């Protein structure tokens, strides 16, 4: 299978070039993230090669500093809405898998505060330029979600955002391995409510639904949600069972609500919608959506565009 890449990533690189060196974009054009979620990886590699030939690695490493100028896309919104570094790393790796990127990034936590990132995959190893682009974007995302003093470590070099444009990498450096570090000091989170405390006028399943909907693009697990609500996993499931619900049914309902909003409200591609609703792959999204609505996402969108009353949300009936 030929590799694909996120249209939003290519669009971000184009935005940076429009500001720094628009001449490099002659004949390239800018893909529209709202028209299609993915583009052939060759589109990214061509731009990366142009940048490397004229500017070297610095501009590619700095691309994450242009996130505020990027086209707002659902996938970017999902990445920027991450509760902590582990969640952000998980979302990034799932995005690469979802779009069948030929080169992948394995991100592992490093104490006291950082990621160890390794790039691999494909018949041909990822190029230095492509690795610089991903390293720069991960650094930019770390800073954008509020991690303080985010910096890049390449071998013995420590690169801060202000240093990136003029960086010179050692001869032979491939950047197939790098680290992103930040200050371990974090703003304390609001304490979770205890098991005996109910939300005003709401059942536990409603509290859980609100929690999941707050970051529906996350790959939620029972234990993660239970900890946020100050329950053990077993206790949360028992309380949900008493309300005639289960963790999976509440999660599916929250995902379906968000999916119908995206299907009726924006022109985002179906693949990106599945990713933004937290699914591991498109097939899982299609199955869940059909189970809840008896329609495929594509058929639902066609009907919704012919009947805007659907925009208020589908009636999913009883969750299963």
C-alpha cells in the first residue's frame, strides 16, 4: 500500500512556506484539509525535498511554531485538546496508523518529563527532512498544549524554539531518534469528585458522558475514565450497570453524537471524522455508526444534506 499523510500536515508546511519562502510553492498548490483528510505521501516528500535543498533542516524543525497560523481542522483540534503528554502522544501515533503512513513514530515517555521518539517503517527509511518535519511538529504540539520550556534533544544538542531556524545538524545525523523534553512542573488539575458525590441533577452515566465528550478524540479506556471520576474500574462499571448502562455503551453514544455533528456541520472527510471521534480505524467507525443508526456515515451525510432537520442530532434510542 502506498503511503499517505495528513492533509493538515501538508497544509501547515505550506502555511510556513507562504510566510518564509513562497517561491518554493510554485506548482505545488495547497491541499484543502476540509476537502480530503489524506493526500499521497509524495506530496509531502516533494515539499520537504524543496525545503531541504534551499533552507536545510532548520525551517522543517521550526514548522511546529506555525501551528497558530494553520488551517483549523478537526484532527488538529483533537491533537491540541489533549489533557496530558501521554494522551497527546497516543493521539499522534493513532493518527499515523489511521492514515496508513508508511513511516511511523514510536513515542515512549522519558522521566522526569519527556518523550523518546523513534522513526521507522517502509521499504525505504524516512529521510532526514521528513524526520525533521515530524520532530518539529511534535515539539510545536508540546508547546501548544501548555508544556513549559518544551525543547528538542538531538544527540547532545538541545534545541529550543528560538534556535531552530539556524540549526546545523552534525554530519551523518538522520534524526531517526530524538527526544522532546519539557519542564516537569505542571499546573495542578482540579480534583475529581468522590464516589459518593453526584453531579447536580445528573446520574453517573451522564457525568461519564460529559467527561468522554470533553475529549472524544482520545482513546478512552475504562480505567482512565474511572480514575478521572475517582472510582475504581470495577466500581464504576457496577454503578453504571445499576443505571442500565455500560462503559462501552456510554462511550459509543458520545462518539455517535460527535460524529453526527461533524457529518452534518462540516465538509470533513469520513476518515478524519472517524479519527476525531476516537476510533482506532475506519472499519470500527463504520460498524459502530451503522449499529447505532442503521446507516453508513456516507449515507447519513447524504440524507442530512437533503434534510437539515437531522442537524439537531440523531435519535439513537436505547444504547446497547
